[in-house]
C-alpha cells in the first residue's frame, strides 16, 4: 500500500542545508498498522508529512497504492498532535468538516459521523463545542474526523502526546478498537514504546537526525488485542528490545 525508496528530506537554513531524513526505505502492506519510534527531533513527523503529501521529498520516491505520491490524497486521514478542532463548531460538525471541504453531500455522512462518535463514547456529546470537551474527548473527535470520508490510510502524528498518562492509556485502547472496526492502513508516530507495541503489527526504529530506519520489528500478538497483553513477559521483552535499540542508536550518534 505504501512504498518508500531512498527518501531524503533536506531543509535550507542560514547556516546551510540541514538533512532531516536520510535514505529511508520501507514498505507497508494494505491493512497493516506500523508505528515509527525514534528520539525527539529525529524526523519522524517530517516523514509523516511527506507520506501525507504535505511535504515534498528532496530525493527518493514515495508510492501509495502503486502510484507516485505527488501531493495530498483524498483517501488519507490525518490526525495531528493537537486536535485542531474549529471552536465554533459542534463535535458532530467538526467530524463532518472534511466533507464540506471535499464538497461532498453532507446528508450522506451525518449518520456515519454520529456512529463514529458513539463508537468512541461521545454519543451524548455530539452537540458540544470543543471548549466543553476534555482533551481526550477532543482527540476522539479528531480520530472520528479522520475516518469520516472512509480513507484507506490513517496517518497519525503523536496524537496522544499532549494528554495525561491515564487519558493517553485510554486513548490507545480507543484507537485499538477503532482500528479493529475499520481496519485501515495505519502509520503512527509516537515516543511511547509500550503504545507502539500495543497498537502495531510492526515497529520501525529511527536514528537521530539525519534519520534512517535501523530496525523493523514484527509484533507477534494476535488480534483483537486488549490491555492485558501488556502484563505478559513477551510484551515486556519486546519493549526492552526496542528500548535497547533506541538507546544504542542515540549512543552511536553521540
């Protein structure tokens, strides 16, 4: 579904060119959920923006569904670190906002918007505005918004990073359930190793900038999953393995 070959990203700066991503190559199958882990500032979000078509690669190729990626695609849903909801719209209307932007017929999607909101526990909050919702609720609305137009790909840039630890754990379970229901191809940027192992089919480990992928780890747990797998020795062994890889890459860069 997604294929990268030798992807690089270089930015101009007053001090000269800055290479953010260096020679990244990997494939993601249709329906697969892949998390990307790495140190802060290593270029994970830059890579996701290139996958979204919002940033152009300086070199290399990106293909989606066998076609070169040349710009934003209508079949991709994007979730940012901040919920980025429009404050004057209700939760329902925020979910429906992409339908307006795509000039699709709103009435055909109202029932789907309400179904999505109910599926994440917001059935009683559809008419509430963002200021009336908690941080976790706002991010649930953002997840629903990314799915309203039935995209084939979900791209998520650390969507739970601004939440407190308890809410973050809850949101990981919400996303696990949403993904099981809708089974999209998912790319998830995170700093949380445990979150990545819980959610993913594979985890890619990136080095410090300029970033390359140094490990591609398959997660062996069957689906559907629940939080109980986090208490197993197998889960914690994979977490320790990934943590060791990241620490090794940081030491090597230093």
